[in-house]
C-alpha cells in the first residue's frame, strides 16, 4: 500500500508480526493500491498514531 490515506474494512487476529517499532497479532483487511481485494496487512505497519487508534475505530471481521 502506498503512503497516505488508506482504509480498512475490519481486523482479525493472526500471527504475530513485528515492524516499524510495533508488534501486533492483528491484521487489517483492505484493498491494496494495485487492484487486489481483501488483502490483509499487519497492524504493525501503521504509523504510531494509527497503530494506537485503529482498535477503537476499525470493527472486528
């Protein structure tokens, strides 16, 4: 996914992943910027602000 405004449909639990100074077992479902649908990305890839806010605003799948 390209940097900038992105959207997520929902989140689900999965394997733990570490990146960007975060570790998370939550995966966010989205459509990527190349036309693939229902792609999951680790919540660990989010910016600091979005990492801490996502659980409150993205519903569980």
